[in-house]
């Protein structure tokens, strides 16, 4: 299950790296502050792999981001640990500007249709105007 959250980066922790049976690995954790109801909340995310760590480097503390992530939990010695693993980071401004052009053409097309409808109604009987819901 993939989830998304928009918020502001308030902290980036140090990069951790090591060697495992599968080879070299690196990860970095970062904290996002987001608005939940009336109060701000915080969540700790992590990115795994050298390419994802480099992707996180382009964002600074205070940047607004949209994080796409997965949740995973595991048990170790009777305790449960949960990870919020980010797999994509986008600037919140980029996400908003990408959505705006898709909506812009739809609005002008709707406005002429609305202005033409009353003109057509004027040519009909005045009783039809009383049937309008507004």
C-alpha cells in the first residue's frame, strides 16, 4: 500500500552506511512536520540506497515536500519496529503546478456553456426562467 503526505522537512539525520551480505548499503532518516487537525504532527521517514539518499540531498530544512511512502513493521525480540520508507520525494510547489494546468483548460470550456445557456433561455417563454433552481 502506497501513501502520500505533504509537510515541511524540519530535520535531516546523518547518513548511515555499512556492508551486509548483499553488499554496501546506506540510509538516511528525516523528519516531516505536517498539519493534522488543529495541531502540527511529526513523522520520521527513511530512504534506503545511495540514489535515494542523493535525492534527499536536494531538499533543505524548511522545504515543503510531498512524500510517497510505504509502511512496514517487523518484530525483533518481542518488540515491534515500524518504518515509513519514502520511495519518492517531490517539492510541494511542483505537485501543485503540475495539477493546475490540467484544470485550467476545463474551466474556460465550462464558462462559455454557462453564458450561452441563459441566452437560449431568453428565447423561450418567461415561464421556463421560473423553473431554474437558483
